[in-house]
């Protein structure tokens, strides 16, 4: 067999250049690996926190939902399989709490979607200096601690001597009346979330180019037509975001109000799904049943969130 040397090189030069080629190849491979690894190094702190504080407790909740346990360290955990889920399906209180959660979400949507759009649109007619004060007044309730808000509202709603009864000329026990207690929780929560929702809409409106308005005015469109056919459609991704936020966070945000004002009553009229699973765990001391309710809650809200995210992506793609 004949070996043909490279033209213009000697065997010694070929031997010397071989290690250099290997080094260059290794460096290129390290660069490729580095480009793949470095982004994950930046994401590592957030991923670790997600695993430690979200996914690990979720897995533990799924495991706990298959046991019967009263939270006492000295008490053994008895495996029951799907028994806790079967008990939940047979509990009227569970289905009633889901219905109240749905009513809560629907009742908050005017405060988190409709009113913010109207208030944000109204700020266009306010001067720059007055707009700052206007925005601050709208946002202040969001900064109030829920427990402090509950204390103030209980004083305002005190039967007979409260500010609300004096204005309405009534003597109604708003907080401890089963027909009005849930409405009180909805109104107070909506009052607090209104500032956040308006701020989100303001930010979205600031990102809309003014060229659209100018082009529409040149074509003879009125201010109302511009809002109806240009501004509001461009805000559709923001509206879907607010709906998603309301669905996912409103039951959680109402927990301090319910626990401070009504404790789920009267007659469980303010007990939503979040408060019910807390009641199962820390009042009834049934950790397995509470974990099963939490798992079902996570799955249900996960499906709703997935549908809303899918719709938002479709809307964003359609707008593009």
C-alpha cells in the first residue's frame, strides 16, 4: 500500500500539525457545549426555586392525597388509594364551594376587566399633572393589606352605626347575612384588585402606537370609534391576561378577607374552594382530604389556564 504525502508538507510537519487540529476541534466542541449550557446556568436559580417550592410540594401533595392522616407526627399515615377523591365527590360542600368560586370569579371580572378599560380610557382626557394624582388614587387600594382592609370594611359595614348603613338608611348586617356576605367579599376584593388591573391596562395602552389614532382621525373617525375599533381590539391580549389573573389569583386573594371577616360563614356562604381545603386540613385535621382537594384544584385551574393561554396566543397571532 502506498502512502501519498500532502503536497508541500513533510511527514514531520504532518505529525506536528495533528495535535493542533485536535486542540482546535476540542475548543470548537467546548464552545458548542458552552453555548448550550450557559443559558441553563442563568436559569438554574429560578429552576431550583421552582423545583423546591412548587414541584416538590406538588408531588408531596399528590402522595399525601392517597393517605389518611390527622397531621399528628405520632399518628401513622394509612394508605387509602383513591378513597379521598371518592369522599370528595360525595361531599356536597365540595361542589358548593366550586360553585361559589365560579360566582366569585364572575363577580370580580367587572372589577378586573370592564372598569379598568373604562377608567384607563377616561385618563386620556385628563391632563398630565392631574393624571398622576388620578392614577395614584386608583392604585392605592391595591397597596392596602387585606387584613387591614377587612378591619376597615367591617367598621364601615357595621349594622346600624356603620357608614354604609347611614348612607343607605338601613340596619342590615352585611357581613353576617348569608344573602350579602359573599357579595361583600367580592366587592372588597374587586376594590383592591381594581388598581392593579388599571395599571396593567395603562401599561398596555402606552405600548400602542399613536399612529393608529392619527390615521383614523385623518379618515374621519370619532374618538368613540377609535376606542371601539382600534384601541380595545389591540388590548385583547391584555384583557385575556387579566381574565387569567382573575381566575388563578382571586380565590387566593380572598382567603385573608374570608378568614378575617366571616371564617367561611355564615352558613358557608363565603366558603370557596381555597378556604374549604384549608378548613379540611386545619379544622377537620384531615390532611389527605385537603391534599386531594388541592390536587383537583390544581388540575382544574391548570386546564382553565391552558385554555386561556391558547386563546391568548391565537389572538396575538391574529393581531400580528
